[in-house]
């Protein structure tokens, strides 16, 4: 398969919205190749200026500016830092194209010349790096490239395109905020919706697709295990929440392996554990952060119920307060 810029693949599908012009110079692949340098510069800007979920002020502002310059009617600040741009071009179907905006609390170690050097304090006051480790900077750039192409080639398509910049995708909150703000009541309701995600397992210039589900449900779960703190030299006077957590983390691994059918995909991952302040102090609380993945509603609900059940059982086994 020939190597083509990522934006070209997206553009190729969009010209099907309406009749095509015969001008070969304006074919999506040729256009994307001709504008690749400027799109790469834009990508590097977003890569070097990542912002965490619910903090995407500058990213959203730049996306709104770019969409406006590409001829869209833009509504910024919709549902938090959400951005909506609408480009109408006569009668035809309505297509929604969506990108995510947020980055992750990950310190970049790629040693690229345009690597992110952004650092922030997390909720616990610890310093962490921030980077687009999940490819949202590529998604943003591709959406802007499509907006520019469609604006410059309106003779090649008909209909309405709704561009969405979705904040807080990593936390699952941004889409809900935009929906609750009335996204499909205040803007054209799409006949089709299109989103993509980069995949490091595919070679550059290739696009993967399949019938049915491509990506899974995702749920973020926070568990606060409560104990009774005290001195580490007198553990018999305490209820240790870290010991509870150790037991629970191992027990959680049996949900998928022993409660879910082997033919049903599911994942339970404990991504973070926070507790304690000093070597010889047993604290009062331990906080776990989990990510869950599933395809069916049945499996999704089973995972959530099983986690509650196992967390309660862990607390009960040590005579600890009910977890939350």
C-alpha cells in the first residue's frame, strides 16, 4: 500500500459527500502532500503545548482560531473547553468530525527536538510532565487539515460539516459536558459521525478498520480504602489501608479471569495507588485508580458490581470502614 499523509486518508472519504471536481491538483492526496509541511508545523505546536483534561484553554482557543480561519462558524467554550465549528455548503448530508483535545500526565522521553517540556503539579502537589502520549495532537491537526481542504474545495462537496473539539476525553467527562450543554439541540444533528485514532501498531501511511466495535467502553473507577492510622511499630493498634489495597489489587485480577466468559473481552487495570506519608507511619486512607474496558453493557455492569463487591469484602475482612 503506498504511503500517504494521514490527513489524505480522511480527506479521501469526505469528498464522497458531493460531486467531485475533475481538477487533479485538488485531489485530497495531492492537497495533503502540498500542505504537509505547514500541517506538520501545526502538529509540532500542539505537541509542544499539551494541556491536561479540563485545562485545555489554549489548545481549544487555537483550534477555534484555526477553524474560524478555515471558514467555519465557531462556538468556543461549549461544554467547558469544547469547540464547535459548522461549515455549511448547500443541500446534502450532515457529517460530524470529532477530535479530542487533552494530553496525559506523562513525562516525554522521546528526545525529539520538539518534545514537550511542560510540567505541572498534580492533585497531590507532585510535579509531573505533560505530553500528547495518546496522539490527540495528530487528531487535532488532521481535523484542521480537513477543515482547510473543505473550505478551499467547496465545489467538490455538498452538505454540512460539524467540527467538534472534545475536551477531557481521557477522563470521559468532556463528551458528557458537551451533550449536557445541548450539542445536538443547538447545532445540526449529524447523519454520519466520524472519529479516528492513531495506532502505533500500524505502519505510517496505513489505515486500519473493521466491522463492528473498534474501540471499547472505558470506565474510570476511584476506590478509597479507609483504615485507622498509627505508628508503624505498633501495627496491632491500626487498620492498615495499604494492606487492604494489596489484597484488593490481587483480588481484582480474578474478575476477568474467573467471572467473565473467555469469549467476552474485558480489562481491569489498577493504574495508580496513593497512600502514606512516611516510612514509619500507617495512614488512614489508600486511594486506587482503575481503568476498565469492555464491549457489552452486560460485561460493563458486571465489572462495576464485582469491583464494589470485592472492595466491600476486603474492608469487611479487616474490620475496616466501608470503602467509597
